[in-house]
C-alpha cells in the first residue's frame, strides 16, 4: 500500500498529500501574521461515500497562533488531501512552499511551510508566515509473522522503555553532577591474587542463567550460587506423577509461575532466547486460547455464561443486571446505580478510564503524549477513577472485583496504562499469546544445558561484603548450606569474587546482610519500599477434562468466591484420550488479597490444612460450574498448591509499583552499588517490564553491559573490543541505551565521591 507522499506547487500555492488506505490524518493550521492582512488555508478531500463530491474546510487567520485542526479517519482506499495557501483579500497564492518530514516507526508528520511574499523559502516554523502540520498514523497492523517475530505495532508499545529512559534523564539532571565528569575513570589493573577471581551470579532463575550464557560467550569466568535445590526461579512447571493411570502421559502439568507469552515486540528477547539461542522450532509453541465464550462469570451466587453476559450486562447498553446488584426500588440490597450497570465494567474500566489515556498516543506525537500521561503519575487507578472519573467508591469496588484482583486498583495508574499499551493499542489487533509445549520449564532447562558452569545448589547467600584488605577491589560472599540434604552437618562458607550480579528478588535481597558493602540511601530505601505482588496457583489433575463437555475450551472463569480465577488448559491433546486439551486445571489463580485468603492454608502437600484448602477449591468448582461436588471428587486424581509470597526464595510473584514509585526505584537500582561499583542488581523488578520473563532477561543484559563499562579489566583478551563483541552477539536493548547506560554508571561513581565528602 506504500507510504504517504507530498507534492507542492509554488505557482498556485498548493500542496497535495497522497494518503494510502488505513492511515489516520490530523491537520493543524497555524498563522504567524497579525490581522494586518488576511491569510487563509483551504483543505479539500473527496467524500468517502460519494467520491465525486468533496469536503471543503477553509481556515482564516482570526488570531495569531494555532487556529484550528481537523481529523480524517482511516479509509479503505487511497485519496488526495489538497491544501491551498492564500493571503490578502484578493486571495493571492503564497509564493514559496517548503516541506519538512519527520518519520516515526509507523507515522509521518509533514510540516508544510508557506511564505506570503517573494523571497527565499521558510526554513522552519518560526520563519514561515503560516504552516500546516499533517500528522499521519498507520492504523493497519503489520503483517503477522511467526512467534517472536513481531515488530512494534506503534511507538506507544515502547512507552514502558521510554518511561525508564525519562526516569534516568530526570535523575541525572536532578543530581547536580557536572555532565563533563561523566566519563570513564582510570583503568584498574588487579594484582595477581585477584586477577582470576570469578564473577558471582546469585540465583539460577531466568536472569541468572541468561547472565551466565552471556558471560560464557565473552569468556568471563563465573559461579552461580543458588539457595534452593533447583534452577528456574519463578519459572516453575509442576508435573503430576502420582496417578499411575496417567503417569508418563503428556500434558500432565500446569504452570505455578510464568505460563503465557504475548507475541509483541517487547517480548522479542524471550522469543529470541527460545528460537535462536535454544534452537526451538514452531512445534514448541502452542497458541493460548485467552477467551472462551462458554467460560463462566459467577458473582453474588449467580453463574452466567460469559458470551451471554457480554450481550447484556457488559455490552455498554441496557443492563439485565445478571448478578442482582443494581440499586433500585425493588432491590433494597443493590448497591450499583442503574446508569453504571447500563455501561458495564469493561466499558467503565477499559474504554472510559484507560481508553482516553491510551488515545493520547494516537492523537498526539509520542513525546507530547508521554508528557500528558505523566501528569497523572501520582494517581493510583483507584484515586483516578474517583477523582477524575467521578465514580462512586461502590462502583470502583465493583469494577475491581469484575476486572482485576482485590486491592489491585491501588497500583500506579500510569504503570497500568503503559502496561496495557502493549496489548490494547487502539490501532492494532490483539496479539497472539503462546505457551511452551512441555511447559515453561523447557526454557530454563535449555538454558541450564547451555551454560558451561552449572549452578551450585543449596548455597543460600547470607552476606555480601567489600574486602578493605584488597582496597575494596574484591567481594566476599557468605553462604549457608544447612538446607542441603546431601550434607550431614550445617556449613557456613565464604568465597571471593571480582564482581557480583544479584538476581534475587529485592524482597529476598533485603534479608541478606549488606552492612559490609556501600549502598546509597536511594538503594537502601528502594530495597525496603518496593512491594511484591502476592500470588497463588492451585492445580488439580482430573481423569477427564470434564469442562470440555460444557463447551469450555481454554479461556478463564471469574468469580467472587475464594477461587477468584479458574484457568482452562490450551495445550494438548492427550494421546488415547477423548479430549482436545489437557485434563489438568488451574482451579485457583489468585493475586493480592485474594491470594492471601487461601495462602494461609498452604502448609505442605496433604497436610490437614491443605486438605481443607482442597475442600474449599473443589466446592468452588462445583458451585461455579453447577455440578455435584461428589461428581468432581469421583473424577479427582491429584492436586498441587503453590504460594509465591510464602516461598522464602521469592517472597512474592512480581514487583508491584505504587503511584510515582517507579521513578524513585529504577534510577537507583540500575546503578551499581559498592565503593568500587562491584555489585549489580538484576531481575524483572529492575526493568521496565515488571512481572515478565523478558524483564529478567533485559536486566541481565543491562548488568553485564554496566559491569563491562565499570570494569573493562574483566576482558580476558585485551586485544579484543569486548563491548563490541557483547553488542554484536547479544544485540542492543530496547530498554537500555548503550551511551546513556554508561553515563549512568559514571554518575553513580561521582555520586559516591560526593557522598564521601560529606562523611
């Protein structure tokens, strides 16, 4: 279909912009002259319903400055937009037109400059007599490619990374450090006794194993210290093996952690890892069924089929009040006013609340849109809905119950909008989501197989200390091995390392003794303040996929009962079984307060408390699906429950930022710690993609990058440019600009010097 193009004709003061199908058009008209003489700009384009007819709009200079704007929605066919520039009452054509072009990832802005009198053409807006800005945005999504090959749907998809970059820029400006000082420092040559010290990687999750893969490629020695007895971190696939009748049968698993991956540009490092680094083919990707019309909504003791509910209560028209919560003369117990019921929670939340904020990125250039959004950065979702949208508290609680998790609207508004831009861009189709055939564990299993130096398990780090005896050029790590079942006696040992990359969740790192290493005040506060999202999952293995007989294939059921979300499998089929997908169900997927209500029963497999938990969940399944609970028990084989917040090696599922908190955390924890900058922080929390595997991978990339910036002596081959080698083999990061990242490391060094002067 091509791109828009523009032609100007000086002889009659006109410009013709040819606009392909699917491009949205906005024109902004600005006059720089006073009323001493009249100016006018006309725009003409064919009527979409009747091409022989034309739309004509004429703009006059009633005042200096921006006078008006108009919009043309995307069309199915190509058309010409004609602009004519006139001045004086006789409507003389302007004599000189010039064009400036500013392309974007899927947008173009033409600025057409006009001079009224003979002479040289205008060079910029200020030297013109009048000008038109024509913003053109391609609303046609890029052609679909294979999993992991998506390109940005729109510049707004990169808004999370832009927010991170803006936080760094603001932090640098506010520091008061002279930019001229942000240059490499003196080279360090380690003495012989320290020359061969390895880098310590704390944690064998996705970030730790990815760090090891990068260091392997660069020839840098390392050790991986893992506190638990397994690798994978918050990637945990549980496979059921107790039931003899299904032992060895495929798809007898569910994901306790990361389980589905959207095929969007931001996730490309995850897909690159799977496809290119680990060699996975298309057979390893299974498309996830994100929605099923036959799944259920069950609230206030009433079950409704989602497809039917969407036609009544949640379609933005007259409500049928399925769940009997409407406030009326007949329903004295109702608490939601009729006008809100008629709208529906999806419209109130996704369209009316988040929608206009996402639209910033459609109607305005990205930089302006981002600044507009950041004006709301101090709002939580709840406070914005109350203060800006004017929703009553009862309505906000209702929307939260139907659309999210209890307490979820206390999170940052701008974080919510930015996260949603990746999946609900107003001009793009919804992305495909994938899971891995065999479970997400095949990612970390593949990484483990690749790394040359395997993790050391049951090495729980208890302390990190700079060694003054070596002028703080080495780091001591203390570990506790008393949980190692292979040892008869508890053992506490320590080792020396050149640098440390910690991939521990910040909630866990907070329990490590860091008194012996320098941390800035901002880093200490960030470790203390950042919240981690509680989350639980309870998987149940049944003999049959009984929900398929109800027409449910994939998707999720939502309820206000203790088991807040029920997730149906999208992977399968099982050989020899009359099902389309797996017979393993995630019977409860809860977060925040909803997770804590059930987590108190999680005391270990088959404990009395977990038998109570299983009774609660099975009863929920029976009530929601309107089946006898005895029938479900007859089909029951096994269960497994997992609580991320109660796990000592995670203490939460993923980072959960409050209003304005990101800008107070990201700049500090992306800066190396220690007097000689030898401690680096990794993990999804310290990225712009919180809660995603790609955030962990991006953070690992950043840590290696910054470690090479701060300590080029790590290069095992001084004749080789190790940074160039790193960039060539592992690519650039959408999240971390190479040059800005280096200056952020230098800024940390200068801030430490300033702090020492105050000591």
